């Protein structure tokens, strides 16, 4: 059975794309804003901070967890049993444990190395497939520039299929093109 902390951590990570395992990546209790404009403050490379919005269900889970946690604003949002920040290894172990459980129901995950950074890619792909612009995804993940999100566009075959559907001529007939005799004669004369 999952704890409130476990559920809240999983859903918060899915939504923010954060949990890479360094101290600066892990939010404190005071980094969560509940109510109107619910968000979590994330800090990334270069100590850049950004507020990532929370959906209603994730906000509700965090509300329950924060009440249960009863931590001070500077305390880690998701601590170890002893109250310290989770180590990089502890986060990686949690991710691999959940990946192994998921692989039992989703065989395509078997044999794949799922690590904490994969969660950022999953978050980005979820946003991209929902139609979110790549510039917004770059801001969401705290990327320095929009070019960092180009890899997600290239990885999503459905975007390419939609683009192809828009450019396919409606009157195109399958098969090989057979030019009329006039065109062949003109080409021969060149």
C-alpha cells in the first residue's frame, strides 16, 4: 500500500519533471503553494527558480501530505525516515523499484534502464502530446533555451504523422507516374 508521501511524491514528480537527486532539485515544504494558483517552486541548474503549476488532484495529495508531514518551510518536502533529504541513490532506487513493478503489467518496460532523469523526458513528452508548445515545455523544465526541447519533437512520431496528414494531397492516386507523350517528347528534345 502506498503512503501519502509516496503518492504525492510520484504525482508531483510526474507533473513537474523534477527529482533528479541533487539537493537543489528537491523542493522544501515552503516551496508548495496551495489554493488558487497552486504550484511548486523548482530550482535547477544555475539556481534558476521556476513555479510549476499543479493540477487539482496533485494539489489535493500534497495538501494531505503537508498536513501529515507537519514540516517547517525549510524542511525537505519528501524526506527520508530520519528527516533528511533523499540521496541521489535513494531516489534512483525508488524509481527502479516502481519501474520493476510497472514492468509486470507493461512488458515493454522489461530490460529498460529507467532512472530519475527519464521522468523529465516523460513529463516533456506528455506535455508535447497534449499540444503544449515547445517554448512552454522549455520553461516548464527550466531549460536555458527552446532548442533543448527539439529532441522531444523528433522523438514523437505522432507529430510527424499529423504533419504528413496535413501535407498529403487529397487527389493523389497511388501508383507510378506515367507522363503524357508530349512531356516525354519535350524531355527527349533537351
